[in-house]
């Protein structure tokens, strides 16, 4: 009887001593960022993934053939710098004609692939895509960030 009581108390003590927390997903946490820049010579894509801090860069010719491609780790500071830039301009609340908001559901969604320049920020709340097309421009604060991506993340 005492052995059972000691075993139960031991299990209870071990269970209470665990300090591990279960992570609760933050709906505003940025999971992926994709920046596409299409010119008359090539199409370049920077794809940042928060889970493993990778940057996938690819460059294609106008026919879609791969010219160069690489995958590399981005430092947590660099990724945080990029995310902080978007959070500072409050990208989820930007009101602009260049914004296309896709909810988290799967279905038909407006495509932004034909725009010369697009940036997509994905979080648990959905995907926020901004596109430059014709006379539709990025908001000035977003323009500033997109100009820095090709130079900071070569």
C-alpha cells in the first residue's frame, strides 16, 4: 500500500515539476514572406520562411527557365529586421489599391502573379499581398522596404 502511495506521489511531483509550455500560435506571427520582382530581363523571387529561417532565392529568364537558385539560412536578426519593418507599417491595416487580401481558406483567390512587383506576407490570419501594376503603386512605406530587400538579401 505504501509503495503505491509513494509511486503516486512521485508521479504527481514529476508532473507538477514539468515547466514546459505548449506554444499557442500567434495569429499575427509572420510565417512566410515572398517578394517577386519581374523586369524586362528576368524574374527574381525572394522567399523567406520563418520556421527554419531559410531564404530561397531564384532568378528566371522571361521564358521561365531557371538562371540561378540558392537556399541559405538567414540569421534570426535579419529575419526579425524584415518582419519588424512590416509590423512597423502595420501591413494588415494598410488601405491601398495595391492590396489583395486572401483569407486562410482554400478556394479561388485573386492571383497577383502577373504584376511586375508583388510582396506577400503570410500569417495565420491569411495572406496579405501587395502588387505594383500599371498605375497602382505600393504605399511609400512599403516601397521603402521592397527597395531594401534586393540589396540586404543578395
